[in-house]
C-alpha cells in the first residue's frame, strides 16, 4: 500500500511533544509509515477471513499491536475497514485528477482512467478484493463517506465517456460503457497473472483497446445495417 495521505483526525493520537518543524515532519512520516503498515496487515486479514470472520484479536496479531492499543487507536474493525477503503479511493482519485490535467483528447483521457485504476490495483490486489467483497459492510457516516468517494469516481468516468461520445459523434450509452468498464477492471484480482497477462501498462493497453474499439465499432455496425 502506498504512503498514506489520510487526515490525522482519522486515527486517534496521543498529543505529541514536538520541538521543531523538522521533528514534526519526521513524526508525521513515521506516523504515515506505521499506519500504512497496519492497514496493509489489516487488509490481508480481511482478504483471508472476510470482514465478518475477522476479529480484533486476529487484527492485533497480524499488525503486531496489542489488543488494547488497537482498540485505543482504531476503536473497531469497522474503523480499520473504513480507513482501508478511504485510502484506496482517495489515492486513486488524487492520482487520476493529476494525470487528467492538460490532456484534452477524450480517448487518451479514458485510457488514463483505465491505466490509473489498474496500476493501483495490480499492486494492491488484496485491497481490491476487500473493496469488492465488503462493499456494504460500513454503516452510518463511514459508509456515507465512502459512497461519496465512489460516486465521485463514477461521475468522472461517466463524464469521460460523455465527452468521447460528443466529440467523436458516437452513438453509445455512456452509463452502459462505464458499468461495462468497471465490470472488466474490478475483477482482475480473480484472474490476473503478471507472467501471463503482462504488467499494468500492458494490461491497461489491451483493456483500453477492447473498450474503445468496441465503442467505435458498434457505431460502424449500426451504420452498415
């Protein structure tokens, strides 16, 4: 899992005794690294046992934290699942927005979307499984916050498809294209093998071709019938 960019209030912390800006930055880096390690181990537990089957004791053993410490900092296994999901979606969205800047071509923007998604989840397949299988495990405000991030991600992809349809004068249903794309890229954890399927760039190129060539070809077929 990549270095975290979660807000510090996401995790309960003891008041630090920091005497300088440099020391503060060092402490923040160590916090992020430790939190990233804890979430990596928690992801592995949820991936193996499922959210319902995993206990705080399982998570304590996997993370190397005492059970009391785990409850102090995270309160519940639901909080850990929330942080795993928030980190994944926040990271993907942040990288995607950066990569889409100053790229006007609608086809290239869709390819960027596909590559961005696959680059993250090829390296974090356990996280993808947890996100897919535990989609409805979060309740109350935590579930609402993750749903909001998912909706933002969907709206970006839908907008990319709408831009392609408008600028290329194509005849396809953008929502159908988006959901078909998600159906393709969200299940790679069940079959992806880097020795057979190549790296994330190679996989993104092939999947991008399948989606975009299918959209263009469907319009041509209707014209000829």
